[in-house]
C-alpha cells in the first residue's frame, strides 16, 4: 500500500460526513499523515446581510 503524507478532506453540508471523515482519520492515523479538513460554503449573495455600498460577492 502506498503511504500518504498529506490528506485533504473536503466537507460539504449536503452530503453525509460521518463515514467518510472516519475513513479519512483512519487513513491519516495508519499512515502517520497530516489531515487537513476544509468546509465548502455557498458564495455570499450581494445585498443580503451586507452594508449598502459595500463589497459585492464577486469582490469578496
């Protein structure tokens, strides 16, 4: 089996996370690898919760 040194786990709220994150942790532990977890969030919509004259979502 190939040894992994760095593992990236991408989390998204619309998908069940428990089995896949458990697998990522297991693979990281077995390979003594670094595990980085990131979360995918929707892009902000301009005008909702933003101050008038502020940055647009494209600028953020």
